[in-house]
């Protein structure tokens, strides 16, 4: 069991529990497309829609964390391409980091 505390709440989820990701597809192609969609939205938001909000004095390091998640995903994707739980976890964690951008 790997516990993860949801930001801005007291909710703790188990990253090893498939029920944590029950809102996500169970198909690797759909998951891959979903992650790329999430990455694209975050990059547009940080670099074009509101770039003034994403410098170190305003964002508390959020842009760095998002960019690190993107880097890690891209480096490890080929090793986990058929691993549904890994893909779901990556999306979950990425969404958790970027949900307050809207």
C-alpha cells in the first residue's frame, strides 16, 4: 500500500488500489492519449494562457513539478506502455498536480 494525500484536503488514497483509478479507462491506448491530452493542456496553460502565474515567485514550484512529471512519464513510457495501473497512476498524479490551474 502506497498512501498519497490529496492536495488541499485530508483525503488519503492508496496508489496500489485499482479502485483509486476507477474513473479512468482500462485501455492502454486510451490512457496514453489521455496523458498526452493532460500534458498538452498543462503546457498551454503554463506557457501561453497564463505564463505570468508560472514563475518561481508565484507558483510555489508548480511548473517545476509539472515539468518533472512530464519528463518522468516520457522517459518511462516505453518501459510501461502495456502497464495499465502505471499509466492510470501517472494520469492521476498529473491531474492531482494540475487540477488547480483552471
